[in-house]
């Protein structure tokens, strides 16, 4: 089968003869039609920070985890061959023509979906639904989201859906902030031009905000995020850090009784069907617009480079398998 392998930092091998996996009991084999790139793939691709310690070449297909496809073989009751699905591959070997999946990290999609690739955005939505089950609700609360890549944008939209009273969105790239407005941000702050902490002080008459999401994963963005919650407010660290240890304003956070939370991992699979259902109807269908650009399989090397460089309007970049 065809598969992608990151062989060294910023270098991809396109394989034509990778072994096709065999489904075990309780698993389905999915023939992929689409796979999306994720911000969490960029560390392994560039080899930056902590990712400099991983072994190159990476395992074949690793670490793709946002797949759309059709069940080609089923050894799992209730999941019939021919079903169109959103699937998270077991082991994250998703940059491949065939993947193995196990419930619950698989969601049924309608057979006649006009644009199946667009439904891949349900995967990042599922990670956010899971994250939000690990903290209190945001109904009537003021929010801020640091970083407006695909995850930050899905947060901006979802916080609005969940009843936040306002959302402030920040990013270093002005084209992303245009998307933030489309997804319901009340205020956008261009962090390349403005001091985010000072601007949020002004916007909130020094009260700061109830709930802050860090969705970028950089040292500076985490520091900025730490200064944004009000006294007793919440900081949700969602962006994948690139370093084990990094500077963080602990005294400020401690003194203000800020609650910190984090969330990562395949457990988001439990939210796949809910997220797919939301994306399929008007609750979250607007998110499908961010599944752009769409690129053919053989353009994968260019696609990874575009994603790493945050090329304009590259959001949930998706490869046709
Ligand atoms: Zn991801």
C-alpha cells in the first residue's frame, strides 16, 4: 500500500510498497480516502524541541490521526464493510492508504455525504469536546483563545456554541484573524503588532477573562496566556508544548488562584460520533470551511512544508489518499 514516512527532519519518503495491516479481533480495516495534517505533526516533521529526541526515520504512517475512509474489512460487530467513516487509526499510523481502527474512535458518516473530506474537521472538534468535559462550563463567561490555527479556530467557534459571552482571539498572523472573525470572535488581537496582555486589560477594564485557552504551544504564547485569566479564572493549556521545561510565570498564576488544566490523547475518540453529528448539521457545519487546502497524495512533501510555514489559508490541510 501507499504510505508516508518522515525519514529525517523536513524530509518525507513516499512509499508504494508498505505492508497492508491485518485487522485483529475487534478491529476494522479502513481504506482511506483522505487524511488531514495536524499541528501536532509539525514537531515530528521539523524535529524541533523535544521532537529532536525521537528516532528518525519515524515509523511508517506515523503520526497521522485524522482520517476519512471506507471500511474495507471488518472484524468488529456492528461495523459493516462499505461504511463511510471518520476514524482515528490505532497507533496513529494514519498517513497511509489502509489503517486499523477500533471503536469508539470511529464515527459513521452518511453514505451520500457530498464532501466527505470536509468532515475530517470533526476530529479536532472531538478533541475539544473531550477537553471541555474536563473543565467547568463556559456559559456566560468571557473567554480568550491564544493561537488561531485550526485548533484555536475550532475553540473560538465551539466556545461560542457552548454559550461563552465573548471570545477574544489572538494570533501572530493577520490572515488567521480574518478566520477568527468568521468563527465568532468578538475581538481579535494581532500579537505581532499589539501587546496582548495590555490589550486584554483595556478590553476588560483590567478584570481580565474567565477562561483562557492556550492553543499554540510556544513558550511565549504560554507565558502570555498565563497573564490573561482573572483572579480565580481558568487556564486551559491545549497547544502541544515543544519543550519539557520552559519559563512560566508561576508566581503570578499562584497569587491569582488560577486553575490550570491540560488535555491530550486518543480518548477524544469517545467523542467522534458526537463531533461528526455536529459537523453534519448546522450546529458546527461552518467548521467544514476550514478544511483547506485539499492536495493530492503526491504533493505531500509540499503539503508538510506549507503547514510548517503556516502558508496563507492553510488550515485543516487535507491530502486525498
Ligand atoms: Zn491532531
